[in-house]
C-alpha cells in the first residue's frame, strides 16, 4: 500500500514516522506546497489527513471522487494497535476527563497511554507500543474520518453548537461524534453524564450508562448503583461540570478494575489542567482565573456557574465561529458585574449579551478589569471563542494572559495562587 499524508503538524509527522517504520511507501506534504497532491492521487491507496483539514478541502473532495480512501491519523494508528481503546469526546470537558481517567488507570494498571486530541498523536504512541490501554481524547475532526475505531469504553460528555467553521453543518458535527461509538459491540460500554437527546440517542450496540439518571449523591458521597465512587470533597477542581467530568472518569476507571481508593487519591491530587479555570493569582483579595481553554459559549457558561452571583469581572471574546451567545444572557446578567470583550466577537458579545464594553486588546481588557475589581470579586478570563483571530492556540492565549497578569499586578499586595 502507498500513503499520502497531508498536513505536517504533530499528528502528520507522527503518521509519517509510523508508516515508515512499518515499511510502507509514504508521500507527505501540506498546503504550503500548493496542490502537488494532484500528481500523487493516482499513485496512492490511502490519504491520511491532518485534523485541521476540513471536508471542503479540494484534496478531500478529489480523493473521495476518485474512490481513494480518506482517513485521519487517529484511525491510522488504531489499525496498528492491538490493545484496549478508551475514548472521551464532547464539546467541552474532554481534556480534563481524559487526563483524570489516564491518571486513575495508571495508578494501578500497567501499559497505560494517553493520546489523541489532548496533545500526543496516537501514532507516536503506537510506533513504540502495540498493546496496553490507550486513553484517547477524540475530537469531531478526528471522528469524521474514523472507520475501524472501536473503544471498549466510550464517554460522550455533552454536545453544543461548535466548529461550524470546519463542519458543513451541525448535523455533520454530531454525526462525526457518533462515528466514535459506531463499532462498539455488546461487551463494550457507552456513558454520558448529559441528558441531551444528542448524547443519549447515540447509535451504539454498547451497554448504555446514563450518569445523569444513575448517579446518586448521598451524604457527600458519589454513588453508582449504590457503589461508592468517591466523595464530593475529593474533587479539587471547581464547578459542577467538573464534578460530572470526575464521575465520568471514575466510573470508567471502576469498569476497568481500578479501586475506589486509587480513584479518590487521584482526585485529591488533581489540581486541574493549565488554562481550565486555573487560579493564576490572588491580588488585593481579587481571585484571577485563566480559562483560556473555554472555546465555546457552553464552556463559558459552565465557568460562570462556578462563581457566586454578581461576583465576576468577565473578559471574553475571540474568533467568530458563528456560535450563538444569546442563551447565555440571563446567566451573564446574574453572575457578571462588569464585562470586557476582545477579538472578532467583541461587538457581537456586547450586543447579544446586553452588557459590557469592547476592549482594544487583551492587555487593555485586563487592565480595565483590574481597575474596576474590588476585594472579594473574581476576574474571569473565559473567552467562549477559539483563539485564532489573535493567537495560534488557546495555549498561547493562556500563556499571554498569565504573563499579563504578572506584568500588571507586579506592585501591590500580591499573593500567588496555588
């Protein structure tokens, strides 16, 4: 077989290395080189696309027209892996849940690997390890091109409008999520903490577990079928949404044979991932949180729910992906005292939410937030949008915000966050 790998970011390079190790003929390139792929399509059997390449890309369209197989890097790696796959997806909360599940499993089991959308391409893992347990964060971009992928445990956290700049419509976005679970069999498990029809109606042959219906909280303990998973006080990351993320990870770990004590110890030690409701600093009695990973209105809403009414000085905004912010209006007015908006969506946020002002830059927004905040209030940077209008990624955006916090709070009564 001959392969064309198109898109040479981390996942593309990992796919090339895996295929070369397996002895296949590999051609590779990306859009910087123009359309050299046109000369190669007649010579190859399979196209491996980067997750960033949308279905409207001419290579994707032309390959399908010529009946050339189109897959992604995740599907490619799966074909060389003989171990157990665990998959976590959803519009929000994927990375936190994936990391928690990985840490829980790793505490008691051997050969556990974390990969996928969370940062490490699965091909990079599979190049060295063909067996074991792989905990994978799976995006809709990756789901779109899955064919043989079959997770023993699949978690679908939630579903909200997103990525309409990549998917042709919301239906395609949802169907790309469904592909993650389409090959499951009766011996597998599917779970969702959400009672949304989009998640509960997921087509799968796996045993379905509806956490929103089957979990109980009694005397501070989280139970499933009367079996304790952990205590609410074990969860150190803020917000009701993170309690559901923790429950999803905990039950998945229990189904894999991990003990309650290992689950509880993991939760007690886990302080959260960077840029996900991260407490950056306490300055003059003001808590400053960095939630740069909040790239959807739903994620922004979950962050706001984590704080008392009228306590939040909000900084939000970013790339306009066509998402509707009006459903957040009531929540924003209840939780937010002042708001400063940046990026492409700034004007629309002011209009749709009926609060706040447009700030010229992230630095300007933070400076204004610091000027109006008082002791006991919270400055929350939770964009609700992706970063690509101003930054290369949510990581660069988060790093920039942390640097600006240090720069603008250098003087005064400063206390570092944990």
